[in-house]
């Protein structure tokens, strides 16, 4: 229990120099406000529910979570899961599901399940992320077109919205949504630190009010948070809500841990505690429904804004929640006039920024199997739901991984490797050169342990990766290898490779995972790599 609770040491830097974190929290709050309103409306519980989630869950996750950069609140991925729950069980059902999911997340934290996220292959992550983006975009069709629509699945609702709009076309709502989205995308590209989402929504609200445009508005929301209550819990419904709660808990865990991992990659020297992250998200989801909030997760986009705005400690995420609470209590009347079409434009822009086409293209080029896993995960996400998509995607990835390992399981009688340089180990260490031999498969189930071991190397100038005994290399392994090489090179350590198979070289090249210098840093054997290091990198010898 002690390992899951906050400590004074992680807050001391915040109180010594709070300025940067306070400013970052303000920037994140400005970005989060329209997203919280939009996702609250999309979930079916309304804008007030989105704000309550951003405030309550955002504050608790900031204090108790496992990442010092994580920003939590309502997200598009969670909205996708909540829409059918609202349709079947109503608002009280969603609140109960959130509460049950929070309890499940706390249990998962105590069980130490948080570390399991590292076993999810990269194609599955990319596939369901792209699928989420499409689903969120489809959800915005009714709001962006200014019509009401019906449909059990989001694609059915989007089709119904298009049909309704075709029967009675009008330009005001779609033009508003389009202009807001374009302003956010173009402005964010050239001035990424400015909160263009908030600016675009404010301008749209003012213009709509001055010219009395026929746009649906958010409407009145309560000025403040309601008193905490458990009146929504109905014991008779708990059994029926167990499966939805499992789905919400699984998604909350998955998205939060992926977001925390992404934050670690963006910040030098950052490392989150996955089990504590589940604990913090569990407490956040237990508390949010008591105040009428929807289930929450770590938000990748808002977390990225937090890191890029210069956040150093948890104070930034906590500040974001406090500022949003001030808006709830002091400016609720202004929020009521925001056009729904403007918020739809914000979320449409968000979906465009969620999809990294370069990453998708790299995976598609690297391997046909990984491309299939990514495509299957994507289509199942859009057609069915996220949890099913992740399960099916992991299943496909496991089958392909076992198939790849089976192909490599051959028995050969081989002569002793005369290029083995184990006898020179001490001399190499004196020269600050170290050689690592990677044996066996480098794929999604083993890649992260390899990264941790390799990234910890110290007091060296040159690292030689001996790749001749790598039996299998998938896209996740290539990404982790790229991450390890980048971390070493960031510390001014030169990385060389030897014995790299041609098919592995092609995959690493497709993923841009070769060391600096590309093919010039790849040698046929370890001896050639050592000779190059000693002859052309004299700083390695002088360092001693």
C-alpha cells in the first residue's frame, strides 16, 4: 500500500519553483475546457458531466497517479464505450459503471497488473488509435451537421445524420464546425503553444450571439459541482452492469498506461509507476461518479500538451483541474452559449491530430503480418468496440509471433565462432567500448526488458550491438531498439551494429531504427565494428 501512495519527495520540487508548472497547468486547462465539454455531450450525460470529470478525476489522478505528467479527464475513447451504455441503462447506469470500474482498477493495481501493458504490440496500439479517431469523428456528424440522429452503432448514427441533413440542408452548423476545425489544425501547426481550440470556440460563440445564428447551444449548466451522492446506485442492476464495467476498466487501464508511456517517451529521464497509475485512475473513477462525472482515463493529447508546455511535476496537472473548477463555479453562464457545432469542430480536429500517418505507413511497410494486425484492430474498433478490437488484435499478433518463432526454430551444427571477442572484454572496457550480443527473438513480449537493460549502460563511449543471433524481430522490437539507440545517442554514445541479417536490416531501415549513419554504422562482423571504433573514434581511447 505504501508504494501506491504519494510521497513528499515528489512534491518538493513543485513548491521550490512552481512557476513553470502553474503556467503549464493554465495552458492545459485552456486546451481541456472545450474537450471536456465536447466529450461530456458526446457521452450522452451533458457538458456538466464532462466538466465534473475533468475537475474531480483530473485532481485525484494528478495526486495519486503513477506519472508526474499525466492529465486525466473525459476522453473520446471512453465516450465510444459509454454511448451504448447510456442507450441501454441510462445516466444512472453510466455512473454506476464508472464506480464499479474504479473499484476494479484499484484491485488491478494491488494485483500488480499495470506492467502487462508492455506486452501489447505496436500494431494493435496504432490500429485501435486510428479506429478511435474514426469513431470519434463519426460521433460528431449530428452536431457538426446540426441534426439529430439515431443508430445503435456510431457509423449508423453518422449515416442517419447525413440522411437527415440531405433532406433539410443548411450551411450554418457545418460551416461553423469546419471553420473551427481548420483554425485549430492550421493554428496548432504553426503556433502549437497557443490554445487555438479555446480561441476558436470563443470566437464562434461571440459571432453566433451577435448575428443570432440558428445554432444549437450547450444550454444552462449548474454553477458548481453537485454534492457527492450514491443515489444513482441500484443494487438490482449491478449484475447486468458487470460486463460494461469490465470493459470500461479495461479501456481506462489501457489508455491511461499508454498515455503515461507516451509521456515518458516525450520527457527525458521520466518513468511512471504502472501499478500506481492504475491506483490513481481507480480512485479518480470512484470519485467522479459521486459528482455526476463520467468515467475518466489519462488523456494522451492533454498529457502531451502538459509535457510540451514545460511541466516538471504533478502540480501542473493539479493546477489544470483547479482552474477548470474555477470556471465551473465562476463562468458557467458563459459556457451555456457555446454552439454544439463549434465543439464538434474541436473534436473533429482532435481526431485528425490523433492519427499519425507516418507511423501507420512505417508499420505497413515493415511487415505484412503487422499490417494485417493493425488493419484488423482498426476495422473491429470501428465496427464493434475497443475492448473486442484489442483482444482480437493481440490474438492475431500472438499467432503471428508464434509462427515467426516456429520458423526460426531450426537445429544446425555450427563451428565455433572465431570472431567471438569475449577474451578482449577487459581491453574493450578500458577503451570504453562495450559489445552486447542479442540472442533469440526481439519481439513485443521481450523488447521492453531489453530496452531497460541496454539504456542503463554507463561509462562507455561506444556500444556495439551484435545482432547475428537475433532470430525474430517484429515492429515493436524495432521500435524499442530505436528508442534504446536514441537514448544512448542522446548521451553522446556512438552505437554500431554487427552481423545484422538482411531482412532485419530492411525492417529497421523501414522503421528508421538504424543507428546514426545508417548502413555505415552496420558491419558484417564484430571484429570490423571494433576496428572501426578504435580507428575512427579515438575519443573512445582518450576517454580512459
